[in-house]
């Protein structure tokens, strides 16, 4: 006899998920092709709409037939949304609903809380984040060389708290300090699909917004070799 509420009295979550997998009809073979395609579109849009993060291709593939083209579904969904103030955009390796830039001032004026609200960065923090994005993996000492002054632990901590950066591999330089790299949250917050979508670095250097010249200077002194945690 099993006691009510004991593990033996209820199915495991894994078993329940396996049952759901078997019962969920991805192929929709009983529907005519046009209605099947429309239902797949609605499923994909529902998942993207409900998700707080960009939805990957692998996630969307769980709700449609194996021979369904995710890219074509997205194209048709975007065509349906042409007259709406929002779109489905490719960002951070997936897709997400985003309001159109033309309505940015309207949304700001409303002062409404939005799902895509990100941490407010100071001008210096934003500049450090930009440098990390372009030069990653990069150490705090290397960043300090670029900016001509120490990039503080507080600045790094602020970017970490915003989930824009994480520790990367240790640098092969003396002392083996940690490097820093950007995250998927960084891509999402700035509307980038991959780091290849960053503005051209050479153009930024020509405009005087970023310089890598100091990276070719002599080895860092002891102050630059501290080990971050």
C-alpha cells in the first residue's frame, strides 16, 4: 500500500512530459494543407508571443511537423504583421516579438513598463560594454589600457548584474586574469541576431569612437595582472 502524496502515488514529471509528447499532434495530417499551414503559423506565433526570451529554431520545431519550414512560417507571419506596430525579429539566435522603431517615442511617452526594458547604463558603462563586445575575450587590464584609466570592478559588476557580460577563458598573459565576453542577453537587449550584426569596427575607429592601438603596447604591469572572481 502506498501512502497518498508519496512518489509512488503520482506519476513522475518526466513520465507526464513523455505522455504529453505522444499526445501532441505536430503533423496535423487530418487537416487540408492550407489549414495545416495556418495552424502551424498560429502555434509558432503563440510560442514566440508567450516567451520572455528569443525562441530558438529547436524550440519551434517541437510544435510543428518535421517537414515544416520554420523560416517560411516566420516569413508568412511577418507578412501578416506588416500593418501592425510590432514585428517578429531575429535576435540572439532566435525570434522575438518587438515593437517597431517608429513607435519607440509613443511607448516612451506612455511610460508603460515593457518586457524588453533593460538596465540603464551610464555613458562609461556603455562604452566599456561596447569595447568588450568588439574585443572579446578581453581582460579588465586590457580595457583599462584602451580607456587610459582603470576600468573599475564596480563597472564590471554593473555589466554583470545586467547580464550583459560573463567571465570568459583566462588570458594566457602573466597572472592568467579572467577575460570577459558578452551574453545572449546582450544580443537580445540590443536587437542583434549575432555579434556579426555589430556596426563595422573600422568605421567606429575612423570616427574616433573606439581604438585598439593600445592593445599592441608593451606587457601590462603588475597592477593589470590581478585575478578577477
